[in-house]
C-alpha cells in the first residue's frame, strides 16, 4: 500500500465505498472504516498501520 488510492481499493474489497465530495470528510470516514475492519479482525495489523499512516498524512496535507 503506497497511497490513499490503495486504501480505497482495500476498502472496496469489503464493499465499502466512500465519497462525500468533501476530501477531509472522506479521509476521516475511511479512517473510521479501517479502524472498524481492524477491530473485527478483517485486516492485518500491518495493513491497518500503513492505511492509518497514509490517511493521516493525506489529512495533514489537505488541511494546509
């Protein structure tokens, strides 16, 4: 996983599509969904950590 697009593809594998026309809201919602998938043990720890890191980085870029 190298980008937010890859995170979106991971979510899509579970039937989760996020698009609200608000980039920051999308990133926050994706983060919530990733956390839920991890809690339900649907994704591995490594994928969870990378996805959260990518989303946080993109959130900080989008706020500037």
